[in-house]
C-alpha cells in the first residue's frame, strides 16, 4: 500500500488531490474545435493564394462540415457546464488574461463566419435552388464577392481557435501535465492534421489529395517533434513533471498513448501517405480515419491524464 502525506490540510472535493470535473464532453469539444480550425485555416489559405479551382474540396466542400462541428462542440461544452443557464455571462465581459474568455469570443465570431463561408458556395452546391426573397440572393452575392477579406479574418480566427484548444489546458498551473507551453502549438498542429484528413477523405481529385498528403506528412512530423519536446521537457523537470511524463512512459496511459496516438494515429498514417505519394494504391479512407481517431484519443488521453497529475502540498 502506498501512503502519501498531505501537509496542507486541503480537502476540496473534485479538485484536490485529483481533478474530477472534466468529463467526456471536453475532449470531444477540443477535438471538434481543432478539426474546424484546421479545415477553415486551409480553406482560407488556398483562397488567399488563389487556388480555389485546384483545391475544390479544401476550399468549398470541406468547410460544409465546420458549422455542424462547431455547433456540436459548443453543445458538448454546454453539457459540461455546471450552471448552464448562466453561459451568457461569458459575453458580458472580456478578460484578456482568461483563455476561456478568449475562446468564448473567438467561437462567437468564427461560428457565424463559417456559416457565411458555406453560404457563399451554396449556389454551387444547389445551382437550381431559386431563392424566394431577393435580399437573400443579394446577401449571397455579397458573400461570394467578399471571400478574400473573409478568408483573411477566418484564417486568423482559425489559428487562435486551434491554439486556444491547447492553451485552455496549459493555463491550469496546478496540473503538471497541462502546465506546458507546448500544448497550444501541439493542439493547433494536431487540429490542422485532422482537418486535412477530413478533406482528403472527401476529395475526388488525385492532385488535391497529393498536395494535402504532403502537407499532412509535414504536420505529422511537426506534431511528433512537439510531443517529443513535451515529454523530454517534463522528464528534465521537477519530480511532479517526471511523474506526469511517466504516465505515458510505463504508466497507465502508455498503451492508449503509444498504440492509438503515436503508432496508429501518426506513424502508420504517415507511412501510408508516403506510399500513396510513391504511387501505391492506398484507400485514402484508411489514413484519414486513423488520423481522426488518433486525434480524438489524444485529447481524451490528455484530459484524463492531466486531471490525475498534481502537486503535493
């Protein structure tokens, strides 16, 4: 039996010594937010550089998943709230030092903007649809003519949203696993990879999938670098940081992290994408699904593992 001595006398239910307040809704929310950010970032990027025709799934059809993903993610967040009827108070103030305030306001702007982006392509999706009211057609025409400035705004918000999903965890200083500055960039790159995987899955263009595959391989390499940097940094830190890293290096999350995130979620899809680029016939759904599953498992692992890491007072 392992005994631990607490000298602070603190006994706060659900907080000390373990955090038991974030459940399955939060990883899903973080996953959907990162996925949406990734899709919108590349839709904006290829619009700005004038590649809409070469990248139709990336610019036009992939973003159709985003409004649903954001709404579902917000619903997951709403389910997790303790005082659900007071969620609107997040929008009565702006706190520059609060990641939750940043996230709330970014989501408030990027969600309707994603609907606007989709609306600008609705005519191409359903060309025979005749609008009953003239003002709707005029609005859609204005959206179509304003895609480039909208893309600039949307790309900036997508970057903030992608980083925010990691910073939301990293600001919890009392949880050693989360108290890591690399989580923001790591979650952003992971979200971009899941966004590209979604677009690759629906794309019918071989040349578009080839470009996306090359970008995704680079993102996977960067993501592996960030994960390595995170673990090495924790192993070189204090005792609580070493214990946090040990959860993935022989601890209870070793199998879920290394098998489902690193091997099946990153390395194996990267190998399949390299083989695809070399001319081998690889069903694109296989690496795409593995990346999506790996991204989701990664967020579940980080949320669950982070809640059981703690400082002893």
